[in-house]
C-alpha cells in the first residue's frame, strides 16, 4: 500500500494544498510584519473573494478573467474601508495590540453574517477554470490544481519584486522596521498600512477564488483556511515572508503524508501536532527572529 | 475590619447585587425566565474565567471555549460511562480542563509573544473541537451527546429531597447562583491578594515585574490553570444543566465570541464586568428574540463598537461619560 509512488502522489497533493495555505499565510504575515496586527478576519476575505467571483461570473455574467479581477479589487476596497473604520482609529490608542484582535474577531463574525444575509447558506460552487488532466512529476492531476500552484508561485514572485524593488515596497519595509522613523522621513504610514491590509486581503480573496471550484462556497468557508494559516505563520515565523511560503508547502506535505499514516479525519490533529511541536522546540519558527524568553 | 479582609469592603455594590440576584427565584416562578437567568449566570462564570486571564493577567488567549467544552464533555462522558454522580464528575471535568490548560501553557507561556498566545490558543481550541466532532464513537459528534444525567437529587435534613432536573429550575438557579457567587468571591479575594497583585503587575509591565524578581512563567501558568479550572467547572455544570452537548455549542468559536462580547461590553478587567455583560446581553438577546440567526451578528458588532467607543465597558461608564464631558468642555472652551 505504502509504495513509493503512492507516497510521492501524496507529496504532490500536499504541495497543492500547501500552496493555498501559503497564500493565506502570506497575507497574515504581511499584516503582522508591517503593522503588528493579527487579522482574525483574514478567512472572511477568502470567503468574500469566492462569493464576489461567483456573483460576477454567474450573477452578472462577466467572462472569467474580468470576473476574477473585479472580485479581487472588490475585496481590496472592502478591506481598505474596514481597515480605516476599525483598525486605524484603534492603532493610536493604548491597548491596541488586544483591541485590534478583538475588533477583527468581531469583523469576522459580522462579515460571515453579512454573507449569510446576502448569499444565503446554500452551498454553491464555481465551475472549473480549466478542464483536463495534466501529468506533473509523474502524477496525474486535474489542471485546476496545477493552476493553483502556478498562481501561487507567480504571486510570490510578483510580491517579492514589489517589496524589494518598488517605492511602495521600500516604504513598506521602512514602516515595518520603524513606523515612527518612517513617518519622520515623509512616509505616509497610514496609507502604507491601509494598502498593505488591502493587498493581504486581496491575496486571501485570490486564494478563495482559485479554490472555489474545488470546495463548497458558503459563509463559513473562511474558518478552516485561517486556522491553517495560523499554524503556517507560527511554523514559518511570524512576519517572515519566505517562512509563510515554505511553511505553507511544508504543512501541506506533512498533512498529506500524515493522513496516509493515520486517516483523513486526523488531518487537523496533524496540524495541531505541528503547532505544539513548533511552540515547544522552536517558538520563533523556521525563519522568525528569536523571541524573548519570559 | 482587619486589613486581611479589606477585599470584602472593596466591592460593596457587587455583594449587594449578588444578594439581590439570590432573591430572584423567591419572586419569579416562571421556568423560562429562571432558565435564561441560569444560563446568564453560567456565562458570568465562564466570562469571569477569561476575564481573569485577559483582564487581570494580560494573557490574551482566545481558546477558553476549549476548557469549557473539555469540562462539559469529560464530566458528561464519565457520568454516562462510569455511572458516577455529576456532583463528582464536574470536578473531574474542571481538573481535566486545568491540566490541559497547563499543558498548552507550559511551552506557550515561556515566550512573551502576544500573537503566539492568541494564535496558538485559538488554533488549539478549534482543533480540539474538530477532534471532538471526529470521535463519533465516543461523543456522537455533531449529532449531539444526549442522555446526560442532571445533577442528582439531594435529600433534605427535614425529609424529602431537592431535585435539579428540567422541572426544578428554582433549585438549579440556587445552585448556579452559589457557583457564581463562590467564583466571584474567590476572584475578589484573589485579585487583591499578594499573588493577584503580582499577576496584575505582570499585565501592566512584564519587563518591570521581571526586573523585580517575579517569575513570569510560573505566575502566568498559575493563572491559566486557575482560569481553565473555572471555565471547566462552568462547562461541567452547563453539561448537566442543558443535558445535551454538541462540539459547536460547547466549544465552538460562537461560544468564544459570545463570551468575548459579554466581557468587553460589561467591562474587561473588572470583577462586575462579566456579570453585567452576561445579564445585559443574555436577557436582551432573549427579550429581542435575537435567538438563532442574528444573535452572532449583534455580538460581533458589539465587540467592534465597544473596543472603538467604550473600551472600559458598562462597568466603567462613568469614565466614558467623563471623557465625553471633558471633550465637550474642551470644544466649548476653544
């Protein structure tokens, strides 16, 4: 049963799942890295992306690519508005580290309920973006899943270029390392925060959209991905971009292999095991800065 | 009054209000009202346990629903399978929750990082819920664990007995009131004890507390264990009060959101906050018939509004009003 070919197939499947974890975790880690805020509503941007794409594609009847773009831009705008209504005013007050978490927790519940009222609780699905089966690395895969991995790799490349080589990226890194010094040098910190929050939400939306043909779209679909993203950011190191990417793929592979040893219901237990092990053995994660011992 | 009892004199309004609540079953006989009040008092205990960790010790955890659920499930399962009395099993449930709390806290509390605490506790609680719904053979998963015994009847010294089944809501009310009052008395003493003051000094500045020789990990672990114990005890009583458990209702995120809303609306870091919040939110949710669909929406909105506009909650409304008046005075002055 546990032949090498079978194990290899699981690893490839793990890479597909892991690429989605990575996309979610990149957003979380980006928000944490620039503004030291934990976004508990991140899963809801994943959900909103899928619903907006559904409406644009099947409700309005847009072609695929414009529909996806409209959905991503829509989530970006929603996220920027929510950021300036909730997180931004809290950031300047004492106790913001906790109040921003509480506010995003409230936001996540409100967004779930709003989606429930707008789209209903019926499980819906998007059609596959691409049909067919592709042979990759000796494994037969539906083309949609290959598209997921390809998209994630492309996004990581674009994001790396954005952060390393553009003026916005420079401002973002400046704000991340010292927000006060950055604003003293003329960087509009609030705008960098809002844009970063929007970009992170748009990445979550993208993950929701490309995964929508495979999983059911419903108001609560954002909860499992954010849990996995949490495990990934702890594994990769909170605030570390390469950590989020590699941690995502790593968790996907560990889960896929773990599931063959146990059974598929125990996928979450494997994730919990990874989380607890990391906190015990290497709390700063694979790429994080060392944390201070208490 | 000796200084060792000063903590009693510190919160006279709280004690008066608790005595007032004790009189409710003498006046109200409606089983539905008593049922709602019982739940409100259970949420008070649960929210108080979280309040101790977050409001007093500064441990920003989001996984207390797991301790509540572990207390509930352990107590229910032992009473079903071993035939033990719920009066005994609820303590086993509470101790189990406390042990799990310490096991999770042990690695987690060594590090000072707030986001790690928040992330790991939330993920831990959700994964415990998923495990609980996957163990269908033991817990019956989302089908619900039913057939849980109510608290067994107690014989009265003057003959007869007092039962705690669904028909005896007054007796349940008195029992849950006693539990809540015991919890609040303990917390009132604890937060003014030497240990409690050390714990609050950790909340206010970990660095300062540590520089004065406080062992951060030891005190944090103590608070988490006590807090998980109280949450587990609340869960145990909940199990033998509502008599049916599902992983979503006993340890889901909705439970945590409700408790967070209760604590924040009431006033985090105050003794009376969870009590005020639980009464206001539970009663108004029932009164407005927000039951079911849009209760969660209301809780989510309340959390956002409170952190934005009234961070001290209803318990310290005086602070909020003073702030508003000061702003108004400043505006008219300029």
